[in-house]
C-alpha cells in the first residue's frame, strides 16, 4: 500500500508484516453495514507520487470511497498488475492474491463481499457495522488475467478491534481519557526477530517534518551509529519534562522541548529513548 505517513512508515519498516486475523476465514458471511457503499466500483485512481491523506484518497479509488473511518483515511492505493498464474479464478481468490501480491499490514480474515458485480467485487472488513478496510478486486484487467486487486484502502489501525491490531503487531496507545490514539499520532512495536531486534522496541510519533522514531535498545542489538544518543534505562525526568497523556499499559510518555529524546515512565522508573538517525532497516 502507498500513502502511509512518514513516522509510521519508518516504524513498519523495522518489522515484518503480520499475517494475523480473528481466526475466521478470509471471506465470511458477516452482517451488512448500516449504510452499504452505493457508489461505483470502478473509480479511476490517479498516482500522485506523494504521501498523506489527500494522496491516499485519490489513489485508492472506489476502495477509499467505501471506507467509514472515524478519522482520516490511513492508507490506500491502486493494485499492482499481476501476471498470468497470479490472478484467481474467483473473486475470493482475487482477494487472496491481494494479500500475496501487496503484503498489506492488515488482518487476513473476516472480509465480507459488500458489493458484487460481473467484473468487480468490493470486500470490506467491518467493525461495528462500519467499513474499516476495503478491497476492490477486478476480473481480467489489461495484461492481468483472472481476478486480482484493483484498489484498496484502510482506516487507521487504531480503529480495528484491539485483538486484530495486536495481531498485526501494532501497540495502540490511549490518551488522557482512555481513547485509542491513531498510529499516525503515536504508536509502538516490538523489534523484528528476523533482524535480531526482538529485544528492542520502537516508538513513532508525529507526521511529516515532525515525525520521529525513538528506540528502546537495552541490549544494544542495533548499530549505535543509527541512534542520535545511547539508550538509558534509568534516568531522572528532566525538570522541563511534561506528561503527554499518552499511555500504553503501564507506560507513560513524557517529552521535553527537544524532539530527539523521549522519556518513558514505567513502574520501575524512567527510561530515555533516543531518536533514530533517519529510517532503520535490517539485512
């Protein structure tokens, strides 16, 4: 998927895409949403070659229009062209091809056929009767035989049930009132075992030029040159530190005017998480 936000892109880049779900099949009967999508299933999707909410809306075509997000659209885009043998014989196989081709950071079960037409089908992942992820599969696109993904879009992972978000590796933070915070605002993940980073932790905040990726690395599994300063697991809160109100379990996020350090208060004390030097990737 294209058009995700900078800090979250960096955070997702240091982990493998999850394959979790809710234990049901890829496609289920489900319950129709209160306001089913009634627009066209084919909406030309323009490639803006940029990221952000506007790009996600434009690039996701009909799938983006079918969403019922509480906040902004999170991600969306047009499907990759598939070759002979990659497309499916049925719409459901076309949906399965979407996950094989695109490798999206979304649950792989619980989708419902919301609209069915001769050459297109809209599949939706619904939460509380509202569509939070949508995939339009099409039949026999140009140079792409069989069924496969045409457009796709999703709401912020924080709008998924906690079990589904956690199955994808997202740690959803809350605000002072206990409301779930969009991952484009703040989110965290464990490090990827594939990189040997399972003992590290990553925290992303902000968007655009304000985006930062902070690292908890108590065992020094990352190259120290990728960090702006060493991690410290036992510090005093600076006098100018302020409580952001963000919480994840018993973690509290505190910040100062400096954007290069985050302070996480735990029941055992205060930890200093340094910012990363740009994006992180493993070999």
